[in-house]
């Protein structure tokens, strides 16, 4: 069972990625990533 | 050691690959291509002029900060894409990206080469990264919101020295509009960066060991990942060569898959008896010519 755990985790994680993509989260991440993050650079 | 040379080349290649859009260093802008929504396996601020992917920790904070507003207007976005990415990498290799890919990890290792007295990091301090993960990445963005219901990226704003180093400094140097807006927050972040720079000289990877929320997440997968270190108890004599070789002060022969381990594999190189090994998809570490090949437990 112990060596099945990584594969179970991996399968669940891929499912999460796919659900997230279906919910449009890639576009949300992209929208933030292509905008200068004022918090990150010390302005916000 | 051949393996450590390979690791260094992998780190350098990743740093270049994660920040491949070099022309922006002349323009003072950030890359805006469609691939930038892909999370990168390392701490690499997406406001770096040449960054071509997204920082998963920055992305996670954005989702947490927008969660309450999104739910109030019926938008169902919970950061599952980012969480799934983190879990996928963790379930395969645990914290190996920290040791083999993360550009900020590479930076710390290079800064540590500056000659100075070297200090150990007290073990209790290494638990701080979990506090930072829970408080600054999840709780504060979720709970402290503005009048519109949005939370900030607290870790990015108040702590992350990588953002200052590869985004704040170059953008403020290259972009007059950004430079004109610098005030207290920039001085705060520069202060945090300077403190970490000094600490990096004195101790190895202090940010990774005490602060990095990304390492905190992936470290939790070390015991459960497909890639794992093994100790052959029948041949191990507890000589502690692996402990002395470990740059992170891990008792390797007792805790081979510690959440602190960045899988740099220096311990394998140090073990003269071949008692340490790794497994990944049934492949084992190649036997070195000057040691007996180890058997996995």
C-alpha cells in the first residue's frame, strides 16, 4: 500500500489540475502573471 | 563529484530556462506570452523581466486573496490548478526541485561560497517555514481583505526576497515609471533581502530551510514521493559521513526522507559503504567505482 501512495497522490493531483483548468484557473494565473506584481517589487 | 557537477548544470539550465525571455532586460518590461500561466517548479518571481512562467506560491496567494470575492459573485475558482501542480511535483519527486531546479536555491548556494565564518541553523528555526506557509500564503490573503473583498499577496509583499532580487531591483533600475513609485515597501523589501544575503553567506540556504513556503509544501511529500532515499541497515555502520556531507544538517542515516531534504544526493556521494541509495520508478542509484553497491531495504 505504501508504494501505491505516490501514484494515488499523483492521480489526485492530476485530477485537481484538470478540474482547475476546467474552471478557467489557467487564465486567472496568466492574467496575474502578465501584470507587474506591485506587491512583489515593493510598491504595493 | 560527477553527480554534483550534473546538479549544478541542471540548476543553471533551469535558472536560464525559467527566465529565458532575455530581451526584456533591455526594455524594463515583463514577459506577457500565453505560456506564462504555466507554474514553474521553483521560486521564481513572475515579475522578473525575463520570467516565462508563473510562481506557484504567488499564484496560490492570488487565489486565496480572491476566494471570498469570487464566491460572493459565484465564480468557482479555488486554486486547484496550482494545488494540483504542487501535489503532482511533490508526489513524484518530493523536494527535489529545490535541490536541482530552483534558481533562488542556486543563488543561495553560490552566495554561501563567499568566505566567512559559517553558522549552523538551529533546528527549531526550520519549523518557521510552516508558519509562514499557513499564515502568509493561506490565512492572511484569505482573512484580511479590502473593501472590495480582495486580499493581498502577503508573502510576496512582506517577505519574498526573490521578488526583490529578480523583479524589484531590475524593474526599478530599468523602468523610470516604477522607480518613481518606490517608497517604504521597497525599502522594507530591500532590508529583508539584505538580511537574507548576509545570512546566506553565513549559513547554507537559510531561506529554503526557514522561510520558503514552496519548500515547506514539497518537503511534506518527501516521505510519500515516488523518488525516495533508502538506507541499507545491514551495511550502515552509523559512521555519520552522510550527516557530515549533508549541507542541511540532516541525520540522513536515521531520517533519509526528512522534509528538510532537498535531494542534492551529497550523502550518497559521501557514503563509502554504499548503504545509501535512491529509488525512482524502480531505478536505483548507479554504483560508483570506488564503493560497494548498496542494496535498498
